[in-house]
């Protein structure tokens, strides 16, 4: 039987996000999607992917907020990291072509702006020409003509997301944690057994096979947005049933 691990903090109860926090998250997602030049359809898919990821993790990113910046700035960094992951999953990683590398750094910069960041040729040339030591627009135009045409990746550079600290555990605490995890594992097996066979199949594809939601939708020939909503319903159902057994905490993306 497919099972999903849960991370359990037995020392404190993780409060659900407040309406104000959810509203702020939605605004941040819209802003990051605009900065990434996503189309309206892609922006909606990305927003659903972010909501699903936060739900899978039990909104633990809010618990890790330490107040070193504003919550908006903190969420922006996290969501930008999710945008990079989403774009890598959806479009694949962007790399300069051999032609651009051969033509030099200005050609690489032009290609990155046009093919990764979706600038027009004119916008890219204006941007590169403003750099110190850059050639004129005429030469930049000739470089553009020599670059191969590639599909737009619509990807943006981001800062590194905050890294969660790993704290030391003594042997007694480790034993207690493993005992608690074993109890959670048994409870989760019972909860999953009550799901439909189709829902268990979806969880297997999502977590054990590590497929993205769009990839699963394409495999099963169903609407991607509808599948996002279905995953949200299934995960909420799992969390509610776990809560009935006294289990709180994020649902991670690890399946055995």
C-alpha cells in the first residue's frame, strides 16, 4: 500500500494560516507571476501549484518565519524559489546555445533575455546596450540575427531561499520521535486504505513516482486545473482524518 510520510512536531501544535496570511500569500504569488512574465493560464497554474505545495507542507513555511524581514519579503523569496522549480519542471532548465557561447557574453546575454525572460529583440538590445562596454545597437542587431530561434522559457533568476536549520537530537528524543513516527505510519495506512483506488493511484503517481501534476494530467488525459483541485481535496481529506486521530503536521512529498 502506498503511504505518505508526515512530519510531526510533538512539542507544539501548528496553527493554521490566518486569512490575512493567505491573502498576503495570494498577492505575493500574483506579483511573482507578473515578474516572471507568465501568461494568464500559466499564472493560474502556478498559483494552484503554490497553494498545493503549501498545503502539502502544512503551511510550515509560515512557522519557520523568524521575523528577520517582513513577512511579505520572506514569502516573496520562497515563492520565487517555487517559481524556479515550477518553470524547471514545466519548461526544463535554460542553457545558452553553442552559437551564443561562441559569439561571446553579449550574445549570451541577448539570448537569455529573449529566450528565457521573454523580452523582445528590441527590448533585449536596449537592455544590453545600456551596460558598460557594450557594443552599439547595430552590432547587437547582427548578433540577434545570428542567434538560433528557441522557444521562450519564461524563467527568471532568483535569490537562494532560506535553508531550514537541522538541530541536534539526543538519543532519548530520537527514540521517542521514531516511536511517534511509527504510530503515525500505522494511522496513515488506515487513512489511506479508506481512500478510493483512483485517489491512491493519483497519490502514487504524485509522490512515489515523483511526477508533476501537469505530467499526471497529460498521462491520464484529464484537465490540469481540475486535477490540482482534486489533489487539494484529497490532501485536505487526509489531513482531516489524521487530525481525528490526533495527528497534526505537514504532509511531505515522500512516499514508500
